[in-house]
C-alpha cells in the first residue's frame, strides 16, 4: 500500500517554546533520601505509569473514603472499634490495588508492542529520514498505549528539544527497562552517527527473545509465584474471617501480654516478608 509522504512533514524545531513545557508533577523531592520521600516517589511512579485519568490527590481521597466505608460497615455490624480499625486499613488499600493492576496491564501491553514499534522505526530509518521524522511516523502508526508515549516525545521535539532530551523520561513514564536501550541508541546515533538500522533490528530481536524467555520462565514458576502470593494473602484473610465470625476476637487476642507480643511480631514479619517477596516477583518480571 502506498504511503502518502506529505502526511509526515519534517519537524520544524522551535527552541523558543521549549521553556514552557510542563514536566510531570511529583510529590517527592529529588534531593531527599528519607523513607517518606521514597514512598512518595514510588507512589508518583505508580500513578505516572498507570496513566489513569485521575489525579494522585483523588486516589488518596478514594483510599480515605474506601477505608471509612469498610471500617464503618464493620463498626455498624459488630460495634467493635478494634475490628473497625482493621477494616479501615484493609479498605484503604483497595484503590491502590486497582492502580497497581492497571499499571501492570498497561506495561504488559506496551512490552508486546515494543518489538514491532522498533522494527517499524528501523524500516523508517532505511528510507533516509531523520530521527525526528522516523519517530513521528512510528508515533502515528503505533496503537495505544505505547503510541501515546511516543507522541509525547514527538511533541517535545516539535517544541525544540533534541532527541535525547525529549525521550529522556520515556523509560520512567512507561516503566519498561528495555526502553533505556532504545533511548540510548537514538541519542548516541544523533550525536555520533552509526548504523542505526542494524542496531534497531538487533534490539527488536533481542526484546522478542527476552519476551519468549520470560514467558517460559513464568510458565515454569507459576506454581511458586502463586504459592508466594497465597502465603502473603492468607494471614490477612484469616484475620478478617475471625473478626467477622467473632466481634471480640481481637479484644481477647490482645488482652494478654503474649497475645500482644505475638501479634506485633506476626505483623512485622508479614510486612518484611511482603516487601521481600514482592521485590523478587517484580524483579523477575521486568522487561
């Protein structure tokens, strides 16, 4: 099928407008290494990579409202403030879980789109076009959600930024490690030159091979991963079951010294285990 080359006009840089570009709003501070700031940074990345049409303050308000609904419902049913506090904690996590799974779904789709997008970029580069023009072609032809991320980079190039600056935060916005290699390849080619087509074709094949390996790895370790997830989810579910079954369960459990000591120890160990298991699972699924 013939391609109308007039549709892809050369990008005319406008350096005078680059100063008005609005960067991503963040809650964290770049020069703060405290625990609270790192939590804010993780929340910023999750909201940015999920790409939901909802602001971070709204998500925080939804967490508060969800916790109040869950906790208030248990308080009305059991009239036990201690059980209601557990419901408050559980309910406040529900909106965060929704954002977390939305990010996972979006990253999975972009990961499968990435090899085809890089191959199309290589085909466009074979025609002798500049990197700006190649990126514009790929951005228009790539479907969502990867296409929208590329269009953000193209708009920044149109505003006068170079390729390295326009695509600098693309890996962080998407959450895909493989995009770091793509951005580095395009930046190096713009500054020093080289055989960009060969690099892009090899990169696309490498990503396909890695996706195939990750698929086999997930299939081989699906039992272990679900066992780990079940071990994390089972203790809170058991506690909720006993709370709903007996309104005075927590009062009786925390009425003795050993009950309080063992409960606090169990909560601390559960948190440590959750962080360790989730970090292992996330590290094994990076793409």
